[in-house]
C-alpha cells in the first residue's frame, strides 16, 4: 500500500494513494452533506444502544463510486462527559487515528478481513491537543452481528466461521480492544469481518495470555444484548459452535497466505 502524508495549516493528513490518486482533505467535510443510504443507517454513536463503530460519530457516504465510512473520534466513559473529542498530542504516530490506520494497513497485508483504510486527518486544536477523523472503505451489504441476531438465528456453521476468524487475528497477535457484537460484520456470502480497531494492539507473538479475555469480552457483549432485546437469537450452543471454530483454527499457519481474503 502506497501512502502520502502532507500538512495543511494545523491539519496533518495521511491517505492511501493506492486507492485515491487525487485526494483532497475536503473529503473529510463531504460526508456531512450526504444523506445515509437508508433511514436505518443514520449517524450512530456508541454512547447509545444503537449499532456503532467505536467511540465516535460514524457517517456513510459515497465518493467516486466507492462506499465509504467516516469516523470522528470521540471519547467514551466518564471523561467523555467533559472532554468530547480532544486528546493529548504526543506525536503524529501516537495519535488514535494514525495508529488505527497503520494497524489496518498491516492487517490487510496479512490477509485479515478488515476494512481498507482510505485516509486519516489529525487537527491540532492547540499546542497540546488534537482531534481527528478516519475514512475507510465500507464493507458492502453487511450487517453487524448484533443487528443480525435481533432479526434471525444464525446456523452453527456461521458461528464456527466467526470463531475461526477471531482465531486468525489472535494467531497474528492482534488484540481487538473492543471485541463486541457491533464490531463483527457479516455479509450475505457468509464472510466475517472485524471493524473498529481504535486502541487495538499487536502483541509480541510469544504472548497469548490476553486471548481468552478477548473472547470473554465478546461473550459478555452478546449476553448484554440478550438481556436487553427480547427474542435476541443467542444461545449457549451458539457460543459452543464459536469455540469449536476458534479451537479448530489452531492448526492454521501463523501467516495468512493472501490479501484477497480481506477484500470485500
């Protein structure tokens, strides 16, 4: 992946030149003037109970016949009530959006099923603080696992596929910082994708002590949805199928063989 970085006044931009050869940072402002593809895809935030892509505002829009997603980084938790979208600046490479962009690029090279990163922008709001956004390619015709389970039950084979995909990330020592039912996407072809890698990390290959805690986080998310939504289609047998898929992937090679697996 070829990338280009430039500065314009107090903004720093990094974009994927392999996708967009003629890039303008006005693309970050374009999304807010476009309507979502449908009424159920309106702007979402993870502070509420709607499906979301992390701590931040998510907008869907089109550019050059590509479906894109714009994420504006917002703080969550208690501190987010007082400081909505500013972070302490400690260098570009340590900003939230720069790190997520680089991690997505690395995972794409490993053939992992994640969105293609398009661009990120870091805006210095003061000497010590910044705000930022990221644009990624949207996974077409996909729904979150949470949204799907609100409407239908999935076959155990699909749950096994979810477990296998999670295991592929763990074999590459990648810990999703917020592995939950809203950050797993499914498409009609049965493909499974992970999204929203803000604050996620790539560990030392020899350290796998975090893997089970990562899975536990996902199960806790599914149980919360089941308590919240009547008729949410999640049972113990579904989790057992996910675990079978996860355990069955132990014999996969450490390195993925093709980036084609990650292409929507």
